C-alpha cells in the first residue's frame, strides 16, 4: 500500500472530476484523482455542451478541439406528436453574447477522453481502478483509502456521481424527489422522421420525445417516456421503438446503446462540509432533457478550482471556500426546481395537463418559430439555457442592499465583446475598462490591466473599471477614483499559506 500526499483528493474521474483536476494542475495545485472504473466512461451518457461550458473549454485551451469533435445543433425544432412546426435557429438567439451561439452535442465519453488526454499532457493523471473505501477527517485535512493507496490531503472533492461515497460518508442529505415515470434513452443509427441538425422537442398528449443529433449521418440520441406494456416493470427496446414509430413517426435502424432510467431531482443539503466538497452529480441531479447536468458539473469544477488554489497558495483564508457553496448551490437549486416544473408539465398524466399540452403546444410552438429569432426574449431564453445568465451575489448583505435586484454586470460572467476573451486565457484576477478610461487612471493593484474600445451593445459602461475574477465572472465595478478601495474589498484576503 502506497502513501500519497497531495493538496486535493478528487474522487470521481467523470467530466466534473476531470475538469477539476485539469484546472488544479494548471494552477499548480497537487492533485490525486481516483476512480473505481478502469478508464474513461465508454457509454455516451450525457451529451450536450452548452455555450458557457464551451467558453470554459476555450479558457483551458481545448475549445477548438471540443468544437471539432462535436456535432453542432444549429436549431430547435418544436413539434407535437408526428407534427413539426419548423426550425428556431440558435445562431441568431446567441449572436453577440458568446463566441459559441449554438449547442454542441458531444457525448460524455468523448468529453472525458479529451479532458483525460489534456490532464496527462499537463502532468496529471488518474488512478483508475481505485475505488474510495474509507474517508476520515483529520486535524490537517482528510485521510482516505482508495484501491491500494492511503491518501492524505488538505481537501477532498466528491465528484463521484449521484450515489456519491463522499456524500454518504459525511451523511449529507440528498434532498428532492424521484419522478414516478420510467424513461428510455437510445443512441440510434439511420434515424428518420427528424429535423436535421436540430434538437427535436415533441411533447405529446401522453408521451414525449426529445432527439439530439450526434456525430455521423443519421445518428441520434432519442429520449422519451417508456411505457410498461407488459406490466412486469421492464421496458424493451422494441416497445420504445413501436411507440416512437406510432406516436412520432420516428424510425431508426440499429441502436448503439439502449437503457431505461428514472429521473431524480435532488440537491445536496451542503456543498461543503469542513475540508470536503461536493460537485457535479454528487451535489445535484435532475432531468437530462434540458442538457444541463454535465454542464453544471463542469462549471462547479471551474468555480471551485480557483477558490481552492487561492487558499492553498496563500492568497485567501479558509473562509473564502464558503463562497463555493454560496455561489453554486443556489444555481443548482434554481436549476433543479425549474427542470422539475418543466419536466412535470411534459410528463404529467393528469387529464387536465394532457389536455393543456394538446391545446398549448400546437398553438404556441408556431408562434415561437416565427418570433423568437427576432426577439429579445429569444436571446434571454438562449442565455438561460446556455447558462450564460448565471448570477452570483457577493454576499447576503449585498443582496439585501440591492433589494434582490441583480446588477447587469457585477456577479455575472464577463460580457463578451468579440475580442476581450483572449486575455481571459491567462486565468488571473484582471482589471478591464471599455472606453472612456486612460491607462494612467487605473490604480496599481498589481493586477493585469486591459483597456478595450467601448462596447455599446453590452452592459459594460465607458468610464468604468471592472474587476474580473479568474473564472471570468465580474467581482466589482467602480469609477477610477473609487476602484482601489472597492476592488481591494472584493479581492481574496491574503493569509499565510497552509502547512503541507
């Protein structure tokens, strides 16, 4: 049995754990990444990469690689049963707000392969076949047993899925509900009856179908309600195939993967418990239909990595880590509540709800096809779905002082202006200005300063300075005269480095 010492033990080498390990290694933090599997996931599983996650991949230097590997969905195609009401192009909805105004379809297995290859390239690795079997808190952090290894770390992050060993070891409640219905997922070949290069969404009176285009001609991910026709609790693929053909006029040849599952809507009661943290599916699970789960986990990892590095490298005290739960748990709660309501409406078998679906979907979908591409509402919808509009409160006091009114810039991911994201590839605290400020007016806080032309199509104001966090969120805004005081208050509070 080997004894390993590190700064952070990451349990679970799925997309969340691999993203976290990549960023920690990039930031100079020593990491041990363990997983009971023998290697990256082979099944496709989660498969949507939203615009915000693409921005994170780009900051890591993998944006082009992920884009080339993915199948781009350029539109939404709403329908009802076998009827299709047209296409809602995604490009116009996301134009001007992100360099990635689409939805990329790339299965979890490929995300893991890309992240694992990059982790090894930058000097990290994963200890496959090393399941966590023991975990205990110590005065200096944690001690754990994984496979044949004894591991000592200052912090531990459970990114080990919905049945998280880390979460259960700490007795953290996983609060929420399980949808009573059974659902199927099929990776199908030679599929027909679907709108090409679009995410097909077809709620019905009793059933629903969501289809995502995958790489390769005729390859699709099909998700729908699985009816138990034999009353034995099992749903065969032929049952699902028949319902798709009869209800939605969708056919396919062979399947590369077929599985049934139940949808859970749950959030962990705590994302931090002393030196232990939860991220990804270990912290929150919900319906896969909206393509949010893997993305939320990737963004958990991105957020947490910088906070851990700040503390471990002496730029902040331990209390800085509380901000991870303060920021990411409300995002998870809102997401789970929203997907629960939407999914409940789509899947409810109440007579009144079925009647509403039959009435409202055929009525509203054609209106959406005509109006959303040309409306501000369509752009906001894209930003919500792509997780660009996420907002963090700097503190409970700030929220109370603002009476709950969110600032259009502070607490949000930095608005994209077309040329200001290149400097974010250097993951550091930065000061930005967008017109109306001379270099000499920027206070010297020892931070990189970037002055850009005015950005009139964004909420960034000329004559103002913006403090940008390493994770690309705006921490504060101020006039040049006030910036030194306001920005110092928003920066991590320096502290002595933690003992090794």
